[in-house]
C-alpha cells in the first residue's frame, strides 16, 4: 500500500464527524520497525495534516529526528538481556519531547537495574511524558522465561520510581504465540 492507500484506509476506519474531524482520532504505527519504511515520513505528515493524533512506536535503533515534532514517539531502549543491547541511537535522547514515551522491556533484575539507572542518569522523568517498564512474557515454546509482573511492581515500588507498568495486553487477551493481534 502506498501513502494515499494507507491514509484512505485510516479515514475509512476512523470515520469523519459533520465538522470533518476524525471520529477516531488516534493512530499508532508500529510493527516490525516503522522507521525502516521511507514512506513513514510522508505518511506521518499526511495523517497529521488530516487532524489525527499520531503515535509511532520504534525500537530506538533508528534516528527519530526526521519525524515531525507533533508525532508522539514511543521509543524502546534495549536492555542487556534483550539480545540487542547497545543498539539504541543515543542521538534520540536529544529528540525526545514532553509528549513522548520511553519504554524498557525487562527480562531480569539486571534489565530492571539498567533501566532504572538509565532513566535516572538521562533524567527521563523530567523530559518525557511516560517511562514504561514492561515485563517480558514467557516464550510459548519455552525458549525463555518471562519476568513476573508482580515482582517488577515490587521493585518499582521499593525504589519509588516514577514509571508506569506496561503490560502487553495482546499476550494476556490472546495466547502469547498468537500472531497478527
């Protein structure tokens, strides 16, 4: 689909009020890595111009500075046990705004301590709207064990962190191995 096709489909799903405003005005683009698609930039411009609030969720390894400032960016910082540490583009820190979110997906106490220290060192609570700590779920094929949400909450409360617990609802509502939800 090209930019025009995607925009038309979003308009169709959203609907328009009598005043011409989107009825469902929030659009979130995620998926593999949206910033790998060069058309993400004109698509963002087009959706913003049509009155949508636009969120883009990214892995943090691609530079977010090309996105329009109005886009709400949800940026992952990869933790040590993710298998992808050191992929975060540090230039992204300067591009974050008070409307954005930074997300850490946590597998272990080591990941938690990394996320806690990174958040404090970078003063994220002063710079972004939300810091999200999200526990990894057990792998449905048994390749890894997840982090128990209750344990993560206990650590967060013990340390008095100004962060939000983020649960992957699609893995709670549907079986964790279900694709396309």
